[in-house]
C-alpha cells in the first residue's frame, strides 16, 4: 500500500487505496456493468455501461479521447468525429446506434454536439451531497485555484519525501506526484494535469460502485482529511 504524507505529517493513504475508492468496488462495478450490458437497449445507458466496465476512469477516458480530437478547441464534435472517438476508445457500437445516440445529443439539429454536455449526461447520477464532498477534495488539492491540479499544487499540500520509493531512490519527488496524478488520468493520455471535470468524472465512476451516500462521504472525508 503506497503512503503519502500530508504537510502536517498526518499519514495519507494513496489514491490507489481508500482515497479513490477501493479496487474491490471498482471490480464489482465493472462486473455489474458488463452484466447489465447484455440486457440494455437504451443507447445512452449502453455507452455509460461500456465506460463503467472499464472502471472508475472509463468516462473520463472517453472525454480525453474526444478532447484530443477537438483540434480547433470549439468543444464540439460532428458525427464523423464522434464516431471516430468511439472507435478510437474501443467502444463497440453499431453505426445506427451511434447515429441514434448522436441525434439524442444534437438537440438543435445543427449536426454538432457539445462534448462537455455529452459527458455530463453520460456520468452516472451523483447526489448533491456526494458532489459537494468531491469538490471539497478538489479545492483542497487545487492550491492555486486555477481549476487544474498539477505537481506544483501537490507540492504545497503533500510531502513526497516519506514515500518508500522516494526514500529508496527509485523515484524522484516529481515522479511520486506524477504517479499520484496519473491515478486520475486516462490510461491512454496521461498529461500530469487533472481538471475539475476529470476529477468529477473519475469520482462519478467511483460513486457508481458505492450504494450508500453515508459510506461514500465518509470514505472521501477520511481519505482527504476533510
């Protein structure tokens, strides 16, 4: 189990354990999502389940794939880009299903969809209380308040020099922090930065694996020392 040390020298469990939800919850969620897929006919729910079958980072990873394709930064996708994004991320969907899904989100019939709105709709529902505790954790990490968590932010919150791999010379301080941030990043596009949307997308995935609001909030408060 990896350990991070907070600046007040309180022991802090890494994102690989309680902080990001347990791996057991992640496995259970993936198994349940795969099981439900065989019985699902709604295109939006099918896409959501295919993402959740990849674990807590599934929806965030799809978002990253779409973001990479947005060359002109207009935060919109046409149908061709949408279809390519699904294929690049390995989402299995018939073209007719993809067309129905695209039309569902193309509410004004413009032939374009806003992928931020698309991802928000795709997220599993999360209660107001859960969202608030997730945002408390984000604000604690985002020391600069610019809406993005970076290595520089973490340096103001955690002391990486107590990490075993730093102490044995295997990792540098930056590598310790980068590993921490990578836990929230898409496995296909790790850039060492975590936005508010990515943080929310990640925890929406974790939240989907935990039935009880009380348990989820307690887990977050204990993990982040909120």
